[in-house]
C-alpha cells in the first residue's frame, strides 16, 4: 500500500512510501482490538474505591427498641444498612483490575487497529521535521495544514522529541507518542493517525515479529 509523503505545510513532497502488508493490511481481528482496549482502560483504574460496611460504622451497639410489641420489624443495631447512616451492603472494596494478555494477541490488536485506519484512509505520512523550541501555535498550524482541525489526531514519532511533545501538550485534540508507546487504544481513539517517516521502520519492526 503506497501513501504520499506530506510536508508540514500539508503539501505532497513528490515521494511515496510503501506501508507493510504484514502490519497495515492484515485480516482485522475486532475481538483482539476489544481485549487490548479493555486491558488498557482496566490498567488505568486505581481500584482504591471503598465504602464502610456495618462493622466499620461508628455508632451505638445498643438494641434500639424492644424486640416485640412495636408493630414494626425487629431491629438490633443503628448501624444496620436499612437505616440512614448505616453501613453499605456489598459496597466496593479496593481491588486490582489489571489482567494479562499475551504478546501475540496484543501485537495482532495493534496491527488490526492500524489496518482499520488504513482501510478508512485515516493514516497520513508526514516528513520528519524539527522545532527549535516548543511552540504550540506553530504545531497548531501544522495540524491545520494537514486538515485535522477539530479532529482527534495521533502523531507517531520515530524517536523522542521533547519540543514536539511540549508543543502539542496544550492542544486538546492532538497527542504525540513514539512508536514504542503506540497502543491499540490510542490508535482507535484518534480520528487520524499521522506517522512521521522516521517511525515507519520501528513500527514495522516491532509488529512484524
């Protein structure tokens, strides 16, 4: 699959790159994508939620009314969940939401996600460029030149570039990652994936195993 290489002004450079069939044109496995996204979101959960049960509530332990003769249900403790201020029944407890997936499935999920984006023509290849200093306005202009205004866009670098990262940090719809940080969730969460030329070799090497 051949894709034209664009410059930061959004114009074609006259060059094309060939996207690997083993990465960008596989048989998409939607269930693998679902599992990898589910794992990513589960791993973000802190799992520190907690509510007090009846044994943890501070309150009197005396029997609040006599057993018989009141015409109402018997009650032995003000800390009972049926009373206001009582403990919570089956409340949340701290837990770990993480679960494991094998490497082959995660690799398949990322290739499937990239294939879906390629099929939707939502992958752009951008010529590598540098920024002398972090400038949000300059990076915002690049996004505008690529026609990605008001769209969620994921920029994938070949290697870490602090100026590009800092320039994008305040832009709500843009995210900059390196090819080693690429995840199924980030690919699927973006409307368009912009691959810097320098990232292609690393992506294909990581996912062609």
